[in-house]
C-alpha cells in the first residue's frame, strides 16, 4: 500500500495494526544515490567494520526519498515467513499525492 499525504490518516491505523500483529518488520530507505565513488571505495579485503564505516559515510551524502516497511508473519503451510503487508511512503517532498 502506498501511503500518501492524502491517505495518511486512514493508513496510519492499518500500519499500526499490521506492525502489532506481525512477527517482525523490515525497513528500507531509498536514497538519492548509492555511493560517492570516493578514493575510500569498498575493497574486497575490507573487514566488516571497515565496509560498514565506508557505506555509512557514503549513505550520509544522500537524502532519503522513499521509506518502505514490510510486515512478516509465519506461515505453517509454507514453513516460513511470508509478507503480511507492505507499505511505501514518499519522503522527497515533491510527491503531494
């Protein structure tokens, strides 16, 4: 479900109920870019802390434009987690939908 300025008040209780009822949530941010292409580019020999630091520094250079929220529940039938609800919200300030 796309959450917009126009349906926010209607969607908020649905989002809150889905979060309360699910097993876990996953969040995602879409940014205006992926990496800065700096000289500190990620190297295959980087350990996890070095890689995280480089990615975090790069991510700070970009603005978030969309927020995604997925709610998951366990399915006995499939013996695994399945998507219960998905929500997307534009954050760029351009979309006045």
